[in-house]
């Protein structure tokens, strides 16, 4: 087997580690941590979120902009920040919810996720993430209620 054939065979194998998108997210998180750790850093996490949303594909951006407005209106105690390169909303520095654009990990839908910091407990099991393909008035009402409950 020639060196070229071996290289092609090695490149065609499935890798069970992190995907390129996952590695990119980890790099973004490392950059976020480094930036926040610098003393005197003049970054504004609240302005970072709209800037990141502006970079998204049109379908993700439409959902992210509306979610941002819903979360700010229904949970003003949450502070927008970036988390693994995604818009997130934190209380006392801890992420309560975040938006994962579909394009970020090449999935068919975006995700609104809630952490264990969110007060969404309902018995022994409850959903912590929601697939989003678009936002309707009904979706927005449900999300508004969830966000209010999450910070209650």
C-alpha cells in the first residue's frame, strides 16, 4: 500500500472524538474565559450576544433575535453572555438558559436549552431543551412562561 493510499484510508475513517463543530465551540469557550479573566478587559458581555446573533444564518438569527427579546422582557434578572459561542442568559454568573443555533452543529433545528439552575422541576422528570424551527405566537407564550418559571 502506498503512502497516499494509507493517508486516504486514514482520512476516510470515522473519528469517535469531538467533531470539528464541537472543537470550535470549545475554542470559543476558552476564548470567552480568557477574555473574562483579564483584569481591566473592556468587553461587554451584553453587547457580545447581539453581535453573535448578527453573525448567524437568517433562519437562526430570526429565532435568536426573538428569543433574546422574549428572555430580556420576561426575565430581566438574567444577564446575556456568550457560552461556547452561543447566546446564553445567566443569573449570578451561572447560565440558566441558552440558544443553540441549528447551524452551530449542523442540525435540522435550533435548541432552547435550560440548565439545572432553571426552576423548571415538575415531579421526577421534565424537559430541559426544546427544538425550535420557528417561533409562533403559541411558542412565544410557552417560552415566556418557561423563562418566567426558570427564574422564579
